[in-house]
C-alpha cells in the first residue's frame, strides 16, 4: 500500500492567503516535511495545526528522504511544505543582478 505525498506552497506575506485546501491537507496528513521549519512552524501555529513535523532540506535530504520514502511505502501521507515563491523571487533578483 502506498501513501500520498502532497506538495504545499506557503503564502507570501498575509497568512490568511493560505487556502482552506492547503490548511486541511496539513491537518489530515500523517506528517509534515518542512523545507524551513521556523517559517512553517509559524504558519502551523497560526492555524492550530498539530501534525508532527520534520525538517527536509538540502543539508539532510539524503538521510531524511530515505525515511520519508519508507513512510510513504507503508501507507502514510506526507505534506511537503515548500517556500517555493520566495525561492523563485530570489532567483529572479539574482538573474537581474548579473
């Protein structure tokens, strides 16, 4: 039995810009994998979400992603929270500055 991986992008600026669907996905997931646990923690606190959270970023992805795959293979669900728009914005500024 395979689990489900949900990819959830964070809102920029106003916390209330997060969709109800994103909030419900995080509440229903078995685990939340956060690229930035400090930022995600503030969002989860704002919405009263108590789902267990772990860090998943470039410095630990080799070891932590193996465990996440095992969790998914055992039927658990993981919501992966990414600060996607912030990264895209930074890359745009980086390109403009070259």
